[in-house]
C-alpha cells in the first residue's frame, strides 16, 4: 500500500489514507468529501457526526411529512370539507 507522504500545501506528512481538501486547505485522514451543509470535510474522525447529522434531518423530514399529511388534515380539514362548509353558509 501507500506509505506516508509529504503534502507541499500543508507542509506536513500525510497518513496513507489522507487527502488534501482544496476547500478547507487542510489534509484530512480518511477523507470522504467536503460537506457544504456542515461546512467541513468529512473524514475518519467526524464520519459518525456526519451520519448523525444526516439521520437527524431525515427524521425531521419524515416528521414534517407526517405532520402535514395526517395532523394538518385533522386540524384544517381537506379542501372538499372546506368547500362544503362554505356552500352551507350561503343558504
């Protein structure tokens, strides 16, 4: 495999699985990608935080869809129910 190598941009020795991130201008061990939503590089040390971040917004998205679909209908009714109530007031 690859051994440690010198990064001319950071002036440090990189571990075998490190890559220099042009966005952050640092070498990241276990580099996966640069995440614009977290504003940092995703690598070996913060991959768990990245997964928690993704699961959190996915659960929130699911919660919002359920809320709008089921709970919103309970409180505000459907369009057909609202039309029925409007037509009954005209008589």
